[in-house]
């Protein structure tokens, strides 16, 4: 199959303003912006992941495509091996033919969901993958798994292509956003992005007969140690600005990576009491749809992207 007919979306990378950074870098010539990414398919791993929310993973897992680099630089990122922005990640540039063949190999085994992880700076590549896979007769559920720092106009360009939005809502405190993720405007930008996702999908989570997700939104929030008020403010935003009916994944899985091992706040896990306080507040706010994690989950979500299967 000639994939050249599907490559037109890459042309926008000659003046890249895909994400809220708005760098206007010419990624086609290798002159990268904030994310240090070019126009290639910079992918660290394409693998089956069974650690997502139950309707996302299902019993068989989801085929996740992990893009490298990121338009946020969270100092505590659990995917730090692949998310720290480095120019010219040639070792992780995967030929498009290989990307498609790997995805198809999982679809042929019965996997019915494909997730794009950290896709905000690779939207043209996302569109190309979707177009090719669907032209070959496959109709998986497409999951957009982002950090929430997305541009509204870019999200609008995905309408009708993405089935499930799986965004983070990390901060309502701009000071924390700047200190921890180099994004002072994260609350405003992510808030607008979530409003657009909500406009596209509404509050209902549509499930198949087997209980797996078909369409909708699940908003993730990671509780950070020592910053409970930020978590409460995020939950209040979801209730007041979006809908109390939305499904929320409230995560206790934070653990300190080596980069923040000595940090005064981030150098420890969340205590059971801290997490339970946020769970209690979630209930008080009337946010009853979604999932909470076992407190001990921080020991179960530590991927190693040096391995062929990072989560095994």
C-alpha cells in the first residue's frame, strides 16, 4: 500500500502551532520547538496495556501508542524515560509501515481499542494513523490520552475521529503548574480544552455489551502529596464548569521518580489519609461516577520503557 497519499496532514508542521505553546517551528526541516520533535513518527512503544481504567482496558487490554517528548515537562512524570524533551530522538523514530503493521497485529488478535498517549504535539501523525487503519477496514475505538494541555482549535480538528477523550486535569493552581510543569497558564488552557471535549462528547460514557468504552470522556486527576487543595479545586471545576455526571479517575498512584527524590513535597508518596480526604471531598461534591484506586497502587504503575513491554 502506498502511504504517501495519507501524508498531507504533516504539512502543518512547517509552521507548527498544534499545541498551546505556539512555537511556529518548521518541524519538516528539523527545526523543532518546545517539544524538540520533528515530523517523524517519534514513538517509544506500541504495546498492550492493561492498567488503564476498567472500561478502557477491558479484559484484553488496549493497544497504546506512546509518543516521545511532551508539550509539558512535569518534573515528576512517571514516563520520564520518554517524556523529557530531547532533540533528535532517532532511536525512537518508527517507519510508518512498521507503526501500521504493529497496530494491525494487535487488532488481528482481537484488541478493539487503540490509544494515543501524549499525542498533543503529534496530531498530524495521529490523523494519518487513523486514516490508514480505517482505510484498511478496521474500526477500533480511538482513545485520545493527553495531559490536558491541548489547543481548542486542534481538538476541533479531531471531531468525528476520536471516540474517547482521556485527559488529565492536573492543576487549578497556576503557581503549581509553573513550578511542576513549566506551564503557568495550564488551568485556563486545560479548562478550555476540557470544555471542548465535553462539547464533543457530553457527560455520558457509552459502553459496549462487554462493558468496554465506546464513546465519551474520562477525566484523570493525580493527587499530589501535600497539595490537597489543588485536587479539591480540580474536582470543583469539573462539577461547576463541566458536569457532575462526568466520569473521573482519581489516582493515588503518585510515586517519586529519581528526578524528584529529594524534593520537599514531591519526594514521597501520597499518604493514605491525604488520598482518603480527596475521595471524601469527591463524594461531598456529588461526583459519583468514576473510579478510585487502591492506596497501594503507587507500587503497581511504574513503567520501564527500556523494556520491550514497559508495563510487564
